[in-house]
C-alpha cells in the first residue's frame, strides 16, 4: 500500500500468530530466543530492502512497481499475539522495534493485536472527523 504522489509505501510481511511465533524457549537460557519464524519474516523485509536498493535509479523496475524510481519504504512485520508475551517478551519486542531499521528506512514490528488496535484507532478517528465535518456543515453525520 502506498502513494506514488508522496512516494511513500508500506511493505507488509504477515507471519503466523502461534504461541512460539515470536520467541522459542531454549533449555538453559534465561530468556527465550527470537523464533525462526520471526527471523524468516524479518529476513523477508531485508530481502525486499536489498532488492529495492539494488534497483535504485535509474530503474524502470521501481518506476513500474511504485510509480516512482525513488520510493520511500516503510517495512512492517506482523507476527504473534500479545497474550503470548510476558512483560519481558513485550519489552524485547518494543526494544527491537525502536532500535531496528532496514536500509535507513522505517521498520515496524507489530503483533496482530497491535495491528488491530492501529486499525481500530484509525477508524474511530475517521468517524470522529466525519462527525465533526458534518456538524460544521450543519447537517447530521451519516450513520450507517
């Protein structure tokens, strides 16, 4: 998803939402390690970043795919569920999200619950904006 006008795009990798999607317990370790599923999903983002970087200007390939030869990419990995994470697991995911970037581009790591919250918040804000605009126009908001 994105916009060729603003040259901004989001590439999304969806992985599964099982209990061990984010972390795998390892005997003898205090903390579970990042799961192979997580690492495969993140590697997919890295591969996309490499390909886009490799295709930089002049690039008929990027122009055809994005409508611009110089897209700004936001990478998003969605994996796992919040209820499988304890406080330490959530803190590790947040830390990696904040300290992780691919090719100097924005990179987001979300659980499916994070994605749901984001979409829900956006829909609520859109409904509130529509109601406010309708009030300003002096007519009732469209309630579907």
